């Protein structure tokens, strides 16, 4: 019996709701240009803290939303408004599931 395995080292960062990512950080994490992230903000997909792109701070949750929106566009050809609607519906579904679990006592 031969045991073939490869040891892989992975380095990561856990992002929480309190994490403050800059626009550049978010662009690197999403492999996206700043213009794409600014479009997500303008469409209402992301709501950063701060008044201007140089001051914006994004949370770990917003990083996740940006990745989902960009994937919807790239993989399914959904336009930005459609991605925003899909994210809103996913948020509503999560909320309903949470309330259902509370109702069922789980």
C-alpha cells in the first residue's frame, strides 16, 4: 500500500464584521478593478463606511457580497442590477431561515 500525499501550507485571514478593508484591499481580495467595486457601491450592493473611495472601509460581510456579485456577473452573465436583486433575495432567504430555526427551537 502506497500512501501518496502532499503537505500543503495555506495562509489565510479571518475577516469578521468589524474588519475594515480599504478599497485597495477589497480589490485585491476580489481580483477586481476599483471601477468594478465603485459600481457595486453605486448600485447599492455594497455600503462602505466613509464618504469617498479613499476613505471607504468595507467589512468581511461586504467582501463576501462583492465576491458573490462579481461571480454572478462572470459566471451567469447577470447584470449589476440583477446581482443586487439576487443578493437582496439571498439576504431575505437567510433571514427567513434564521426566523424559522428560532420558531422551531433549533
